[in-house]
C-alpha cells in the first residue's frame, strides 16, 4: 500500500513539473542566428520553464540567455524581430502568438549553461 501511495505521489509531482513548462512552435523562413549559432529555416519547438528557454529542432538544442516577459496584451500572431550583426540576421525578440509572452535574447554569443 505504501508503494502505491509513493508511486502515485511521484507521478503527480512529475505531472506538475511538466505542466509548468510552456511549449510553442515557431517557424524560421530564412537562415537566422541566435546566441552565436546559425539556425536553418524550419520549425522549432520553444519550451519556456520559468526563465529558462530551450529551442529544439530535431536533435539540436539551444539554451540561449533570454529574458522572459509577460505583457498585458495577448499577441495575435507569433512574430520574430531581428537585428543585423556582422551582416547576419540575428534574432532579437520573439513574441509568441496566442499568449502575452515576449522573449528577448541577449547579445550574440551569450548562452546559458546546458
């Protein structure tokens, strides 16, 4: 009986920790740079867990230094804002459609440990 209760408690805790992370999908239509890494066009999964942001495409995972902001308005669609750094399109900000979440990325080359 004790094992059953402990197992149920462990599953509950795991479910709560998974539910706390928000997942979104973005699409890059052109080569882009983020945290000193080149990202090819395609779909990317963006997972937000508190202040930690993980961007994944296939087996490639990037954990850039990010500021996560929750605004007062909901963004109608996802938009990506760029800046030109050394002649390359570098992602500066992502506003996630259907949410009020804005991700702002630090200077190129700055990454959070993974």
